[in-house]
C-alpha cells in the first residue's frame, strides 16, 4: 500500500527517529510500503519520517539513475550498486570520508525544490537489515549523497538546513508557501 509523503511544515520531519529494537510484521510492512511509495514518486530514498513515522528506518534505490554514478562496497566486497538495490536500513550510523563536493539534491517532502548541497564524496554506513544482520556499506557518488540525505532525515535534519544562506533566501517564498499549505491541512 502506497503511503502519503509528508511535506515540509509537518513537525514529524523535524523529529529524531526512535531506534528499532526488533523487527516485527509492522516494521516489515512499513518498509515495503515505503519502497512502494518511493518508487511511485520516482525517488531514490525515503525516510520513515517522510511517511509520518519517527523511526530509524530508511529505504534507498538508485538503480534507475544512470547519469550520476556510484560505487559500493558491501561488507568490504565491491559490488555493482544497482545489483544491491533496493536497500532497507535500520538504525544506520554514518561516517563521512573524502572531500566535500556540491551536488544537486531534491527531496520528496519538498516538491519541485532543488538546490546545490555540499556533502562528503563518500560515506560509510553501518546498519541493520530486516533480517537482523549488521551490514557495512561504503559508498561514493549518488549513493553516498542519498545515504547522507536519508540519515539526516532520520535525525530530524532537512536538506534545506544544508543549503547556503543565499540558496535558502532565494527559495524563501516557496518554502513559506509549502509550509503554510502543509499546516493548513
């Protein structure tokens, strides 16, 4: 079942997610619904907060993006990123590596808003799977950017918080309008 994506202005987007102690049927169903929702919206990542659940759960799938390459090491083994998709990550812990670079980002909770955001070129994430295994992902390119974006969401940080003050100022009226529409619901 597809879920509604929470838009900017909803307080759940600013809520740090609760750690998931054990995977039950509710968590499995939520993960599947999040994947369906993300794919239907043509997104590459979705955090639980974006469907109204303040939990440490995110889904990612970069397999359809061909113009922004990625690399991936899964538990130390190099793998073709699309072959490892989709990813369902619980309680992810992020560490950043390499130079910081700017890249275009959007967010499903901010329709039709994009900005240049500075992120680390590569990232390492330790997380749990729905099967209870611990995995380590070392990623670069789009996947590293998406992981950083989604882990931010899980901690109540939005991509607008990472924008330059100039970019944020130029989007100010659009952000206020979106926030007002969301809170008026």
